[in-house]
C-alpha cells in the first residue's frame, strides 16, 4: 500500500499514525506542497486525487483521499489494533472528537486558506496570523470542553488505548505549537498529547522523522 | 430522540435527511443562528454542544455533535435502510465523497467564517462573496471529478440507493444555489441532486419544510 504524503501536513500525519499503530508497512510517496509550485496541484497527482490535496492512499482495491475515510477504511480492513471502541456511543464520541479537529479547525487554518487570505484578499501577515490563532484556539477550547465533560475520557481521548481521536489530536497540537500556541491551558489536551507522543507509533509518524522532511 | 437544528444549516439538513431516509421519528429543537445574538452561542445550548454549533443529537444513550458522527451513529444503531454499502472500498468511497463536502467546502464557507471575514478583517461584501464562490466552486469541481472517474457512481453518488454521500450532496447544492452558483456545469452533481430532491425523505428534510423556517 502507498501513502501520498507531505511531512508537515497534519492530515497526512493522522493517517501515518493510524498505519503505524496498526503495524502496517506502506510506501511513502512524498508530495511537496511548496516545491514546483505545489506538487499536489500537478496533473500527475490529480490523477491520484482530483482534489489536489494530501494525503491519498492506494492499495490493490482502492485509490482514496480524505484522512478520515482512509483511517476508517484501514479500521475495517485491518481490524487488529482497533482504533474505534466496540460500543456505538463510544464510536460516535471518538468520531465526534476527531471531527471537531478535522472539520472545525483544520480546514479553516490550512495552507491553501492562508494563501488565499494573503494573495487574493491581501490580508496582512498580522491579521492572517490572528485568523489562524482564532480558529485554532476556538477549536481547542471546544475540544477541551468535550473531553472534560465526558466520562469516556482518559487516559487517552477515549479509554485506555489510542483511537482515531488521538490520531487527530497529536497532529493538531503539533501544528498549533509550530505557530506558538501554548496548549498548557487545555489540561486534557496537553495530558493526552504527552501520552501520545511518547508512543513509538506516534514518533515514527512525526513530521521530523519523514523521508521528505527538510 | 432529539435533533437540535436550524432550518438553513446544511449540516443539520444532512442529519435530517438521514433520519427521514431511515424513517426515524425525532423531536426537532430549533436553535436560531441569527436570533438573540445567536442561540447556538448561549450557555444553555453550550450545555448540549460546547462547540456552539448545530446540529446536535440526543437520545437516551448519548449527546452528540458533528453531522458525520451523528449519521454514522444512526447507521450503526438503526442499520435498516443502510446509508453505507457493505463492501469496505464502497464504504470508503461514500465517506470520501461526504468529506469532500464536509471538510473541504462547508467549514470554510459557513456563517461563522463569513462573519469573521467581515467583522474582524473588514473584508468588503464583494470579496466575501468571491471567497464563498471560490471554495464552493473548487469543492464542486473536485466532487464532480471524483464522481465522474469512479465506476461506483450512479444513479446516486454510489449505487442504486441514497447513501451518506447523497445526504451531503443535496444540502451543499441547496446552499450553493442560494448564493446563485449554477451547478448545471457539473453534470453528475446536477443529475444526482435532481434524483435526491425528488424523494420524500429529502423533501421532508428541506429547509423550507422545517417548523423554524422563516
């Protein structure tokens, strides 16, 4: 199986964590978002993913984009080392936590949106930086409130083992810290992240450990 | 079961379609995004969903936000009238199509983002409107390309019956048309939407048919 990946993409990072947690070997195909005017926007990559976004996944049965769709596919095809609990409310909660990051934070703060703000609307760096901080902080506050109120929490996002929600949490925290957002004010997020990034699977998936990292 | 809903929210609209397709009776609790400074931002609603976003769902087992998490929960608890195919690649494809809308279009073009552009950055109406059009058109082009290339397509997004992807497609088209975006240039989207909106479940879920519609 192949993963089309960019070391710093938090969506690709999520999928790498899931692959490593499940112990699945894969070929990493680097797609550099900054080189060649964006390798993700070139025709050959659009043959893989017409949306021109990373990550994309390929095995002998499917060519697939969208990080959550990829991880759910891995979960169904390789159920060992489950990343979802067995009970429907637990599964729903894990998906909800993942989507708070995957729908409410990441799409509004990723590279293409920041580029559009700067290039098409002429938003100055300071306002662009405030935009990023606003949506990340609002999203982390939401995530923290959801984690804090729910008995499913702990030590990981949901229970004693990493789930899809943790595959989302660690990359989002990495991303926030890269832009100097302090997560220590979100005690559940901070604690869960520390637990995650100590695990070999999260370390192997880390941006700094990818073959395409600068 | 209860659905906290706003008639015009396309995320709430998706869940309403899923509920009607499955023939599930529910109590609609209106949460008006424009009245009272935004009823979704008030403390009593944040008790239901700390993120302050609609929709939210409640039954005797769970209080849940995020439209895809809600629909996947309904799919697991009420598997009659399935909204996902049985095979893993098919399920993955349906989730991918839904997430192209749910992650790549909707979060960047919804009310809170448009409000932030106008109020915090001072983006004029014209540029705000171009922002909306840009992301919707880019997303619809991606969706169309995915639908066009894949043999799973047709007559619905995936196969002979509506799936989760169709629950996403019709509300996104409704939203685009409300902002005068012509979808006739996207033949698969246009055709699938016409098929969907002729169905009683989609009609019952339509914004104009909600008790809170103006």
